[in-house]
C-alpha cells in the first residue's frame, strides 16, 4: 500500500485504496521496467522509490501491478471524518449537503477503508471549502465500492454555496478504548468486520504518532504497552508494527501478517494523544486549540490562565510556560471558539482531565484567541551567528546536552533544520566543535532519522557508537537560514536598512558582513531591480534587537539570498551603528542627486557616472582627489580606492555634459553628503576612471561559464549594462579562452569549443571580435567590439573548457569504477584509505541512493592517469571535492587491482565485486555535457 500511495499522490488521485498484483487489470506489453519496488510512502514520484536496476526482473506479464485510488476525500477532520470532497476532472470539489444522503455516505466510508458512516453533517460543519461546489447529485445505492461508480444527475440546488458543504463522520478502522476519551486508550483495529487489538512488542512513539494522526487527535504523547489500558478480547490483529511515522493510517505500517503474532492480551498496545495543539508557531509555541468532539476549537484569552498553560506545555512535552499571549498573537483561528472555561490546577497530565465550566465570555471572538509560548523544543543550535546555525544541543531532564559528531548525519540534520526549527534545509554538518566546546555531560545516544520525521522524538535511537566522545567532537549544524528579508526606514520598500528574519526574530546585518553582490541579490529577491548603493546607518538609522553576523558569499546573479553560500560568520564586535543599508534601482532614491555607478561591465572598476540634475553624467578629473574616490568606492560597497586615472572612451549618449566640483573629506558614506558640484561641457580626454579594492575579489563575477554543471567549463557569458549576455565566436581562439580561465581562477585553457557547444544562450549577445594576447588579467582588458543589432546570433555563442573543470562518474551509470575528469582527461581514483563514508557520499552526489561500500577493481583503461588517492570523506562533507586526499596525480596504486569501485549489500547478499553499486541504481544520472 505504501507503493500504491506514491502512485496515487503522483497522479493527483487522492488516497490509495488498494494495491493489486497478478495482473488484476490485465497483462501489459513491452518491457517490465521495475521489480521489487520499495517505497516508504512519502516519495513524490514512483521513480524515487528504491528498486533494482531498470529492466531487471524475475517476473512476467502475469504479475503486473495495479492500483485503485480514491476519488473522494475527507478534509479538515481526521482520516475518517471531515468535509466531503470528490475528484472531478483535475480538481477537488465540495458537495452540497442537500445532494448527499446515507447511501452516498456508506460508499465514501467504504471507499476510504473507514468502516460504516456514523453521521452526515450539513452546514459546513468542517469549515467552508474553496473552489467549486459540485453541480451533480450522487445517487449511490450503498453497495458500490467507489463513488466513481455511482450514478449522477444534475443538481436542483443551483444556489448551493460553501455554507452548505457536507461533512461526514465514519467509524474508522482504528479506535482507542478504555482511556476516558477518544484520544487515549487501548489500540484496536477493524479488520474483516471485527475489532481486535495490537501487540505491544516493539511499539514505539512513531507508531503511536500514526494512530493519533489517523484519529485527528493531535500529537502522540505516550506509547504504552503491557495492557496499560486493560486487556482486550477477541483477535490480536497486528504484531511487530513498524511505522516510519509518516503513514496516514496504521494499516499502512509494516507488520506481520494479519492475525499472526506471538503474544497475548497482557501486552496489548495503547496510546495517549494530546487533546491540544499549538498552531501557527513552532512545536512549542502557537495558538492554543483543543479537541472537542470531532472538531478543534480555539480558546478565549479571558478563559485561560497560567495553570492551564502549565498543563498544555507538560502535555506536549514542551517544558514549562514562558508566556501566555492574548489578542490573537498567533493569528485568528477558524471555526468555533470554545464555550467553556478551563479550571486546571497545574498538576494534571492532560487538558482532558481539567475541570471545566461554562464560559461567561459569550461575546468572545477569534480576535481573542489565546496563544502560548513554552520553554522548549527538544533541540537548539547555539554558539553560531544566528538561530539557524550553531552547536546542536538536546534537552534532557532540564539540561542541554551537546551531541557527538559521530552520532549525527545528514538525515538527522534534515529533521532539525526543516521540521523542528523551521530553518530551511541543512547546508553543512560540522564536526570537531566548529561552534565551540560545550561543558558538562554529552548526549549518550545515536540518532537514526530517515529525514522525513516531523520531530526528532519520532527518530529511532540506539546507544552511542562513541561512548567516550569528548567535547572536541561536539557536532555543529548550519541550516539554510533566514525566512524573510526587508528594507526598513527608507523612502519606499526598495530602500532602507537591511533586516533578515530567522524563525520569528528580525535582526539587522553588520556592514562588515555585507557587500554589493549580496545587496544585488537582495534587491532581485525583493523584486526591486539591482543594487545601486550599499550604505551605513547614517542613512537609514540604527536598528534594534539582534545583529546577524552571516557573511554571504554571493556571486551577484542568485535570485534569493538563500542560494548564496554563507562562507563564514563575522566575529567582529558589531553595534547598530554599523547596520547595513541598501538602495535598489527600483527605489525613488536611486534617481536622487549623488547616485553613482561605474560603466564598463565590472562592478568595482570603470568610468564614474553620477546622477546630477536628473541625468547620468560622466565626471571630470579636475579637482577630483583620493577623498572623492574613497567615497565612491564606499558608496558602491567596493572597499577602498586603488587607483584613479583618465579615460577617453566616452560613449555618445553621455558626451555632451559632465559634472565637476565635488569636495569630500573622504569619510562620507555617499556623494550626496559632499559639497555641491556643477555641470560643465565634457572634454573627451579627461573623464574619470576608477579602480576600487573590491575589484580583485569580484572581477571574476563579471564573467561566467554555464551549461556544464561546473564553474570551469561552459558557454561564456559576460555581465554588461546590468544583464548577462553571450560572446560571438568571430576571431575567438585559445588565447582568448586562456584569459577567461585565468580570470576565473580555473587553471589554463584546454579548448575554446566552437559555436554553441554548450547550448545557445538567451538574451543579449554583448561581445564580438574579441582579441586577447593571452597574458591579460581580465577579458575586459582585451580588444573587442560590441555586437550591433542583428549582427550576431546565438548559434555562434562561444564556450571554454579550463583545466580545473572537474566531474565524477561511475562507469555504468549508478555502478562501476569511480572515475574523475580533471585537466581534460578522465582518470581513476585509488581505493587506498577509502571508507564506506566516501562510497555513501558518491552515491548521494550522483543521485544514486544513500548507501554503498567500496572495494578494489581493475582500471577500465589501464593507460588512464590515477588522479586521486587516499580519499577520506567525512560525514559533514557534501561533495567529493571537499574530502581530504593526496594532491592531484600523487598516488601509490596499481591500475591492475587497486582502482576504487563500490559494492552495495542488499539484505546481506554481496553483489559482483567488480562493480561499484549504489543502493538505488537505475541506469540514469543527472545529464551533463
């Protein structure tokens, strides 16, 4: 069923109802592509599930698989209760309560595997839907297996609205008995029309979580066994249940066969679910909602006090209450406001056990929804630059304990970053106390997450592999980070002080951690064009609260700050006097007097242009000193001035007027703060050209190579006049390519491939007839012509291959010898010193699964160089190029028997030792040129 669930999800066809074999829908023809498919149930596509190599199988057409998906679903309740929605074409539509009766309800409950109907509810009992209301009347007889097979006719209720959306409560296939509420008790499942119990052998929190989710009962609080809620009777239907935690019904979890067990009723499993949720915040903070009957209700702030808060935080395993927040601090809820007042004494284990009385606040609305912040999620990151980077610590009996780097991997990081902290995806797992050494006790268990758990407590644990781990091994984690960005205190939304939000906390950015390229990315992210100026707090005022110290290592062409690497964090003491500010081209301030830009294609070098009297004008050299040049470099976020010189390359549109007369002290943040200037007629020989120190760091970012999957080979693109464009191949040769490789720090040029070798570009074609000597530091120092309109075509786009271009492959797609491409040649990797950790990384990097093991093999081409040896990847490395190894070409291995290959062991069966085989190995991999 977990395999069928993936198919139904991929097709947008609701829930899986049945998984069928033996060619239930007839035998197919053509190849059999997949066999022994093993989905967890959470994948988005069937191709993402584990299976052997494509086309390899041991079955025939009489065993073709089939799936039945549900054309109906129940929304906003539990799996077996909610608003009825049916699939019509490509869309889900609600159903009018006047067009739905008991026989229709029987079919829907049966189709969803939810037993028989308990109650049909009209008047949008489960909330108003969206989109269309179905315009047909169902005419089921009650004996159909799916709603799809029921006759239909046009509805007579043409004015039916979402106020009339029908809801349905089915009996369900799981229930909790003898616990005092429907959300606590002995677990019983319905099978073949008879209720039976579940054996408590290997019954864990992730199993309990599935039960609570299926019943719409919030989070699992406890998984109990040994007949905690009394012994049941009748059959014991399930034993050795093994849920991943992501299943939507207990029946989808792995188990022994129905009715097969080795226990008796003295070990019946039980569950305690939480009858309370915190919504719209984190796991331990949010709007309080309580379960009443089948629905979740918000609570009036006047009916909720500190003792009630203590019970809620305790029930959710979230420590003690920090603050009770009224006036819909976490947003206004939907549905009903609870009409009772809680009267907890603070010592109860669950809100369900607190006395209640009728509320006197009859006019309470969602504007009064109460919120609550409890003291703790189960993990935190400390010692880093922000709340989404730092040393990983686990809350254990009111103490925060660090985690050993050997006990924490990429899947654990996925859960902490994405699910538990809301910090995006993991960027890097860092060992060796990268965020400083903690003190006191270490956490003594190893996490074994799959990566899709909603909280860390759903991950399996085992005793630590490193019981004597020291604080030198404290693990750190860097998540992708901030969730929102804004510019504050400017003239509009495209200018102002830079502020980033991590979790729910806004903070400013220190100007030592911020440059023009990061500013350009932020402007693009905010749909404000490109960056015009990077400024200090004297422009937009000082912020308050946190100061984030991330150093964004942007290229300048990213679409979002999240896509920029965070190369480090600044440990410079920073105050709000150094808050960074930005003016984007989309701001009205960008056209104000004193705006400055450099023409010529590079960010920090070029002819100076100043916006003066509503026009961009060149600057004359007279009266211009290093003081004025310093202000320009600072205003552009380009460091300090290196050189000023004259320029005679005035473009025609700017040649008729220039500007002169600036007088700066050198400490100003903006030319506008200097004394006034005046317009004069231009002289073509004395206009100002400036070089700032930022040039040496950013010159490479004015050109790039794209289309190969690496930075050192591809179609050449140059940044000019605010946009990226290509270069025509006329007169293009290896000397020109040599300059490109040098400028990009990519070694020497190996080839200058001809027209469109790396695909045709789009947008402008900037350069033509490029002529370099080969010893220039920058392509812009070569002779070139700008392409005229209709003069060049993208079929002539040039490419470059540099010696530092690197690539990896396995010789048979997802199996075989490991080979690397370097210096223009494919070569071998020696097996010396290699571990399974390296094999796992290679499999992940090539999208070939997560596990593999290394062994030796003979080189495919004996004359090929041995490029790498002693490769020793660590858990926190994300690519082979981050792993320690010998220098290029230095090795001590023999091509006849010491070349690296990998073997995967599935179920303990070792495969052919002449191949490196990853655990998910269809013969496909990401395309590359």
